[in-house]
C-alpha cells in the first residue's frame, strides 16, 4: 500500500475481493484495492479520528451503483 502521511488507526476487509477500508487519525476513510494498490474511493469525516469501520451488504440496489455511508 502506498504511504499515506497520516496515522493508521484501523483497517477492515470489505465484502469486495482485495479491498480493505482504512481509517485514519485525520478522519479520512480510504477504500483501497490491495491487488492493484489503488484507492477505490475516499471519504472524510469532520468530527475527529476514525474509531470504527464496518461494511454491510444487501441494503443498496447495487445495479445502480449506490454507496451507503453511515456514522
């Protein structure tokens, strides 16, 4: 994984193959494809460090490419 200039707090395997979610001290959340060493997408929360990260399946209509983010 390419170096990111923030402290890593946690990571969690995503339901997608080769993808992990990474939570940073800065509040940034990164979905990273390990196989291709690429950022799939990233988010930023304004209220502090990422303290928990989880994934759920079966909620969104994935045929439309929806992403659900919850705090």
